[in-house]
C-alpha cells in the first residue's frame, strides 16, 4: 500500500446528494481526499460509487451539497436549501391556521406566529443569498479559474518580453500568445480526469488512437500539430504502448490495451485528480494486475491523486491509503486501509470483508460468511444515524446507542 504524508486537502465533498426522481442514488455523503493519496471507494453494485465519481466530475448536476476542488467550489446543489425553506413555510402556515382557530391562549399563539414569521423571513433571505452563490460557483468556477491562469501567464511572460529583443522577442511573443490562448480555454474541471469502467464503450470507434488521446489538448486551444503528436507518442509509451498504435482504431486492441488508451487520454491533460471508475473490473485477472501496477507507477511518477472506485477489496487494500464504504447511497464507514481491515466496525463492512475468498483451501473451508441484514442489524426508530468519528480518522454511520455499543465492543 502506498504511503501518503501530505495533509493538503485537494478535494472536499460536503453533504453530497444526487437524486434521480424519488431514487436517492447518493444521500448526504461527505469525505475529503488529500493531495497525493489514493482514496478507495467500495460497495456493492448500485450503492452510488460511480454516481459519486460522475457527480464530482460534473457529468451530473448535483441535487444538493457542495464539492470543493483545490479550495474552489466547483459543484453546488440548491435542492436542500429550497426544501428547508419549504418546510419552514409549511410550519408557519400550520401555526397560522392553529392561531386563527384558537379560542384559548390566542395571544400566546399569535406571538409564536410572529416569531416564526420573522424566522422564515430571515431563512428566506439567507436561502436566496446561498442559492445565488451556489449558482454562481457552479456555473462560473471554470471562468474564475481561467482568470487566475491568465494573470499567472501575464506575470510570467511580461518581464521576459520587456527584456527580449529581435528574433528572441518574436519567438517569445508567439509563445506568449499560445500560452494565453490555453489559459483562456483551460477549465478547472479538466484538472479532474476520469478512467471509465468499460474500455470499449468509452472510446469513439470512429476516431484513431491519436485523435482520442489528443482531443483534450485540441479543445484546450493547442494548435501546434508537432507538439500534439509528440505528446500523444509520449503518453502511449508512458502507458506501455508504442508509437505505431497511434494510427489504429479501438477495435484493433485487446481490453487491457483499450484501458491503457483510456488512461493515456486522461493523463495527457496533466490532471491533479484521477477518478478511476472500476478500471479493472472488465479485464482478465492477469491484465488487472498490469493495469493496477501501471496506475501505481503513474501515481508515483506524475504525483497523481486518485479516487479509486472498485468492488474487489483485495485490490483496494493493496492500492489505497484510505477507504470509504458505501451502502445504498450512504457512506457507512471511512478509515485508513490498515485500520479498516484490522477493525471493521459497521456490520456491512464486516459482511464485505467476510466475502473475500482466501487462497488457502483449508482456511477457505472454514471461512464464515457474514450476511448483512439492515433491518435486523439496526434500530433507528428512536434516532437516525450520523457519520461519527469513533477514533481519530475512523468514521462510522451510527446513532448514540450503536456508538456506545461499538466503543464497548472494540475498546475505543
């Protein structure tokens, strides 16, 4: 497992909700990813892992919550704010009706109505400001980032231009113009790239490998064809392919090679965060190891931060610094990898770990599978659960009664 001693938070997800109609695909999920680390996200099919990754990269507009990248809010949902205001107005309407019908304690009820009305008005003003700020951040985060890059480019080149003369000045002006074009077109979200689960479905069958890998550079305003070709060749060699592959089409490659092309397409954009959405689940076991090793090498060589989404807990254990466990759209446990495997607390986490097959046939015969039944495992009739830090860095979804029981059971 790779080590990471950097405490700088690159990505912060706060109360992320992603609803599709009545379906709560992701429901109130919060976590952060530190610069240089690999954060594993695990859980069964349909638990919301991929939806979380796609929400972070803005494939979906999030329902509510906030996502911060490099200290800047890139995603903001307003449904939660609107719902809170709507519920407060319903309470006010109900209290007003009650005061109108009352014959006793009428003055007291009217005072409560006036108090509630002032509260709702304040809440409405706050909600309006929050919604306005959320909409601005969601729509204009890329534009604000481009402004920062433009200023940075000007600061870098203007002193050089003032000193240069003759041919050097002409060359520098051309370089400066190209750098400004790239700065204007660069989006903050392009600093997050995604490797998709299905390597064939994520590649356009009508485009050559060169066109697929170079597409991001072209969109970013780079026009120098020689530079683009060299970068494509460099990326191909970096992921274990050769230059000759650049002129071929996706159908001419094996599954593992296609996934390498997908990795090259992501890495050429020089991302700070790479979201790997089950990048090995569609591959043979022998090829899985090669792709995982490649990602590990790229992480060390390029200083990447990775959100690694997977089913296979043994792979996640090998590859991740910290692990978050999801179940039905909720984050049920989050801890350092070694801590999670040594002390799994939530019944669902224990169930997942008990399902890992063992390479020893004798041990495999006596391995006991734990079945997770949420109805039998939890009683939330009195109090709903929240994600709590039972020991430093180890978070578990539980209520007061469960927290006390876990503390006693595990000696926290």
